[in-house]
C-alpha cells in the first residue's frame, strides 16, 4: 500500500533519503522517464530562473531550451563588433564534412584531367 504524502509511490529503502545528489537524479530520472542530464538542467533552471521554469512547466519550452537560454543569459554581454568577429570566424571554419567534400571534389577533378 502506498504511503501518504509520497504521491502514491510505495516507500522503499532506496527512496529513503539518498546520500548523494546523483542518486536523487537517478531516482527522479527513473520515475519520470526523463534523462538524468535533463533532471540536472531542470533543477538548475528552477533554482536560477523561475520564469523559464514556468515555461517548461507550462510546456512552452523544453528543458534543453530553457537551460540553453539561462546559460546564454549568464554570459557577459559582447559588443556588436565581437559578435560579428565570432560569426566571421565560424563562417571561415570548415566542418569535417566540408573538408571531405572539398578533398573528394579535388580528387575527382584530378582524375578527370588524366
């Protein structure tokens, strides 16, 4: 029979005051079907940004979106020039896939010349 105040969950020895926060996240993860990382993210959002927590609770934000927005807002503000410089750096860097495509295209062109 379920104990009162436990939300209808049977009391077990592992649910009686876990010793490590990781155990709490593990238990919550198993009970809710949500991954441990998302449990940690949700707890951080709830602690630091109740407005974002409400959006998650209402279903308008995912846990990941709320956590990302919280982290982005914690970053120091940058100037427009710094943001543009960062965008320029990102656009000039090629991904591994882009490098492989360029290499493949170069090899195809070289083979066509032969």
